[in-house]
C-alpha cells in the first residue's frame, strides 16, 4: 500500500514538473529584454543531438500527437522562445507584421532599374584563374568546333557514373532523350541558329520542382509507393529548356529541405566534394556537389535557410539567392512559404549572372507579380557587371562583433577579403549592428518551421505514400507545435527588422558583408549513415550568418575565398538591397578577377576533355 502511494507521488510530481516545463510563459510587466537595447546577443540553441537508433526511437516519440507537443514546448521554453513574444509586445501598435518580405521601389528607382535592364551587357571572362569550366567555356568550345554537345554530354554522363559514390543525383533524364537533344543542339550550332549563347550546355536541378518525365520526390523515399513522373515542367525548368540547355537530372537534397547540414539517410548521401568524410551543406546539396566536381557548370537550387548559399560555400562554388519574389515558379512552396528563394549555384560569376537573368524575368499573373502590384518587380539587370577594377563607389556594412563569432579559419579568410576590398579596391567600410539578432534568428526558425510543419502535414500523418526521415519527422513535429502567438510575434519582429535594415540600406551602406557559414561542416560519423542525425544546435549555428537574408528578403551571393585545415572551402557572403542582384554580382566579379584563388577537388572532372 505504502509503495503504491509513493509511486503515485512520483507520478504526480513528474506530471506537475512536465506541466510546468511545458506551460506558456506569461508576459511580464517588466520584460527581461528591452526592445532596441543591448549589443551582440547571439548564443547557441540548447537541444539534444541524436543519431542512430536513438534518433529513430526519439522521432517516433515526438510524432505522437500527445507527447510530441509537450517535448517541443519544453525545448521552446528552455531556449526562451517567449522572449520573441515579449519583444513583439513592446513594438509600436502600428508596427506591421511582414509575411512576404517584398520591398516596392519608388517610381523613380523603378524607372532607373528598367533602364538598366535594357543595357547590352557582354559576358567578359575576367577570372584571375580559370581552373573550373564555366558555361562560357563550353559554349566557346561549341562555337569554335573544338567539341560538340553530344561529346560533352557523354563526358558528363560518364562523370555521373564514375562519381556515383558521392550520391549526387536522385533521378536522371533518359539517355536516349538527352542524346537526341544533344544532337539537335549540335546541329543548331553547326547551322548557326543556336537557341542561346549556352545552347547544349549540361545543367542539373534540385529535386524540388517538377521536371516533365521524372518524379518529384523532395528527397523522400517512395520505393514502396513509387510516384508517377511529372507531366509538365515547372516554369524555371521551362525557361532553362528554352535556352537549349541539357537538363541531365535531379540532384539529391535533404528530405523536404528540413536541415542545413547535408546528409539524406534515404539516399545515403551526398558528401562534400572536397572531403567525403564531411557533409556538403544543405538542402541544395547535390546541386553544390555537382557543380564543384565539374559535372555541370550550373544547377538550380532553393534557399529557405541557406539552402543555396550553404552548399555553394561548403563546396567552393558561387551561389546566388535572389530577392524574395524575383524568380517565379509553379511549385506549391512559392505560394505557401515566405522564406524560399530560387536561384543558381554556378562555377563562375558569369554563369550565375546569365542564368539569373534567364530565371528572373517577370511572369504575368504570377503570385509574386500580384504581391508587388502594378507591372510587377523591376526587370532583372546586370548593371555594371564588368566594372571590376574599383569599388570606390560602394559602402560595405560590417558588423565586427558578429563576424568575430566565427571559426578562426573562416574569420581569417573573411578578414583578408574585407581588407582587400578596403585597401586594394577602395571600398568604404561602415560599422553597424542589429539589436536582438538571437531573437530574430529564432523568429526565422519559428516561421520556417511552422511553414514546413504545415507543408509536411500529409506526410507527417502518413497520407503521402512514404515514410519520413527521422530528423524530418522531428522538424515537422517542432513546426506543428509553434503557437499562433509565437508565429504572429515572429512576423511582427520580422516586420521590425525589415524596416530597420532597409533604412540602413537606404541611408548607411550599399551592401552587407559577412561570412557565409562561419563554422566547418559536420563530420560524418558511423551512427549517421542509417538514419541520419538530428542536431538542432548545429543547424541553428550553421544558419547564424544565413537567416537574415531569408527573414527580410534581400538578395545574397556567396563567393569562395579560401579553405580550412581540412581543405574544405570557405564562403564570403554579400547581401545587397532589394532587387540589386546586379550589385551582388558585380562585387563577386571583382573578387573573382582580383582576389580569389581556387583549388579543384581531387575528383574534379573536365567534361571538355
């Protein structure tokens, strides 16, 4: 009898503790953090890191509709998510929430950019060194008759087979179809009626948009219930096809883009192009690896929390994530998600510039056009792309304390590039800071997790014909546990940050520079291979310099500027004002001509050889 009584006491004690730990934290009359005060406040998120069978079992517990929300709420409370709510309640009553981070230009600025869009910009190859093959190199070889699209395609497909251990592609286009398209492209070059400057150049796309004839899996395992092939091309694919490009297949990705780390346990890859013992960054991981290893000079990616910039930086290539709403597409996330940007990962700046302009043309009637209003966003421009011998006309925003909060190799490489911009190219460095960076980071995490939870509801409930990766289950469960109070508070803080930073771009500087990632990639461990890994602390740390772009919608590009002690590339990030991709590309072109010294991965292939 006494033993049962003690057991009941223990049970109720645990129950009371769980209720207390998982209860909503009430507003305080005197908040712990005063809006607009304090300096650099970014600290790591505290969360368990699990892998192997522990991860598998934990994901099943979290998926339980009664237990999962309690575990998520304990995690939120231990990391003081309530501070987002407390800060939002200090905002002026007229502070708008921002859901779609799109800036409408003044009529005068819009007209100016429309004029720039009409400029005839030539693609001048001014690279300091030319180790990587660009789309321009391949096109020039076609033009001069040194090779043909069919020969290049065969080299490309052989490289895919030879490098299969990297697990780069999820599905490939049928060979006979590719051979026919390559032959047709060769005939066009021979007759001088090629569809574009890059007709017949092989490229790839992330498995996150529809490509006619191939299934759309988002990196999921549908082996038990195969998905039918897509019947039509997404708008982005259509625009690339119209150039005559050969889209060879769909690249690997973290399942549903849920993690920035890089490994997909469904596909057992991919791996870093420079060191297979490390992750490649995600979620456009296969795209980054494909470009780095020379298989293609460009691959399409998508960026909701660094998914273009992180794998580009980790694998030593260029990655442009344009302004929110700049690139139109047909996938559902273009209409439901407010963080995602589509763009190219490329071997060179010129490749990024060319494919960006192809992808970024306005589309009549598209959701983004309606959001902007009127005639839609200004047309894409490559203004001053070839103005590469000075940066005296540019002011660079630099937050020293933030940049210092990075790994020594990343900080050293960044500092060398910054000093070069200032001392050699004449750029002006302007100090700045943004209050409450930690809570803005958690606002981004809250919004994108909630959007992902919504998007994955069918899969999470087992109605989509596949079982989810354990780490993806945890991400979905976390997103579904975000409260309406937290989501609205995060959106209001997003609006506050949007207005604050846009004012800085208007009055203080032209660009912001910072590391792309700031830490080395995660090393693969034996326990990761079967079920993957869930490490929220490492994921948030990886996005420390990343999230601001997605939160406020400005364009950003990552530039390869060095290597760490494991020979893994390091990225330098340039973020510009809304719709100013041209400025991002110009500065990247300056660095490419005068500063960057790149090394090829050991397994790099020359598809022109």
